[in-house]
């Protein structure tokens, strides 16, 4: 019996109460984030400048002295409104001469028509005589001498030729009449050009000439003719933006853009309507334009605007913080915890990467737990104590291209 108790005491395992068992090692704490769905967008911030939709130097179509200028800088004008009136004395004489030429050509037409009528009457008489003589000669051969028959026939043909000549003269006279009318209309039109009118609605931005000044016609492209005024279409403006070269591939017509005019404390939305499709060699930017309605003329050309153009956006995608990624060679790696809180490396495929979040296309599932930072201190299969960390679910990455103040520090947090 004594041997039996001695054997049981030897075989009994030590317990913590005996003080013979060392305490189990404590698990290392690790900051962990949960894989969730969210959105990532990349926004380009640019400073742009407003410019008139059209700018026109208004030249007269004829040379002359300015009788009066009806507008001054800052005036709003409508299409067709008279801006200035010229005085060209020689035009009155030309107009009178062209009117007289039209009347003379009309008289010549009447005279030519009478000549045609006369020639046709003479031809009718000659032709009738010829028909009778030829018929009598055939009825009674030898009754009329052949010479007389030939003579009357030649007179018939000559009368017919006179009719053709008279009709040709009439046609030429009618052509001259049309030329006279065209010349008269041309001179009348030139006389009308002494009223210089606005070709479009706009605002007078500069005035170059005053009453009494001699102004040259702007029709000669070789002359350095001075315009009367400069006219800008300001009811519709072009907002011009220099898009950096690395963002050109994202720009499309119709893209919405957030616009803020600090000088007016005003914000609104616009759309890209055109771009040059050409990168400037010196600035490495592409000019891009947004049309902005400005019917109240509150925005003055030359003002600056801060803009935000969303280049690319993904929504409802799996995301993790970029701090959870480790680059090994050409492969992105994350440390994932299993159900037993043990660490395992896993390769992932990335999509869009922002400043805070990265899109996960493959390698993780929603709800997975990944270690956030300090991955190098953890071993594979190591047991850790996870500490769940709050994280953003939306990421707006601002890329700046030379702006003033974006007025936007927003990001989506949980």
C-alpha cells in the first residue's frame, strides 16, 4: 500500500497551486481594422480664370469720319444696336450716280425692245413677200425671173438676221440693267455701313476713337486699321483651367466640376464642355474650359475661381487603410488574423489607391481583420490580442494643380 501511494504522488502533475508551472506568455496587442465597403475618389483642384465667351474688335466696313460714338466702356449693348455713325460724303454722290445708271439702263431696255419689235415687223413683211413670190414662181415657171426670186429670198433672210441681232442687243441691255441694279445695291449697302452696329450682345470693354476721328475700313487685312470699340460677350463666360499632364487621361466632356468664386463668395456646379487635346510644351498642361452662365454680369472677366474636378471614383468597394499594406517586391501584402487571432500573410490585388484608403479587388473579404501598422514585428501564426481601431470608409484625395483656397477638407469617417 505504501508503494502504491508513493507511485501516485510521483505520477501526479504539478498544478499552479504547487507553484511549479510557469505562467503562459501574454499575447502581443495589435491594432486591427475591419475590411469594409466604402468609396474612394480622386479630386483635382485647380485655379481657373474667367474670360468672355467672345471678344470682338468692331471695325467699320468703310473708311470715313466718325460723326458720333453712341457707347462708352462698360455699356451693355444688344445685337444690331448702332454703336457709331460715320460720315462719308462721296458715298452720296456714288449713290446718286448708281440710281441714275439704273434709270438709264431701264430706258435702254425700252429702246432695245422697240428695235426688236421693228425688226420683227420688217421680217414679217419680207417673209410674206418671199412666200408669195416663191409660190407664184412654182405655179407658173418662167413667169418671174430667177434673179428676182433670189433677191426677195435674200431680203427675207436679212430681215430674219436683223431680228436676231435686235434680240441679242435687248439681252445685252437687260444684262447691263441687272449690273446697274447690283451696283446701286452695293453702293446703298456701303452707305448703310456708315451705321456701325453691334454684331453680338455684349459689353463695351474699350473705346478706341472719338467723334471727328478719321477711321479706316477694317476690310483690308493688310492694314493696321484701328477699331472703334472692343466688344466682349460676357453673359456667357469661359472658365479656363490648366489640367496637369498626369490628369489629362481622366478628363472627359460632360464631367461635373465644383466651382467657387471667392471674390463673390459664390459656389456652383459646372460641366467640362471642351478641351484642347493638346499639352502645352512649356507648362505641361492642357487647357480645359467650362461654360458659365453670367446673365446678371456679376462675374467679371479676369476673376479667378477655385475648382474641383473629380477625376475618378469607385463606390461600394472593399477598402482598407493604406497603412495596412506592405510592399514585398512587386506584391502588396497584408497581415490577416484568423478566427484564433493568429497572424497570416496574404497577397492582395489593389484597385484605386487614395491618400487614406486602398481598393481591394482580390485577396480579402468583407469583415476580415487586418493589422494596421508595424507588421514587421509579427511572426506568421503568432497569437496576438486584436485592438479594433476606427477607420474612415470614404476617401477623397485632393490633387492640387495650383489653386488658392479649396474650401473643402471633407472626408468620410465612420
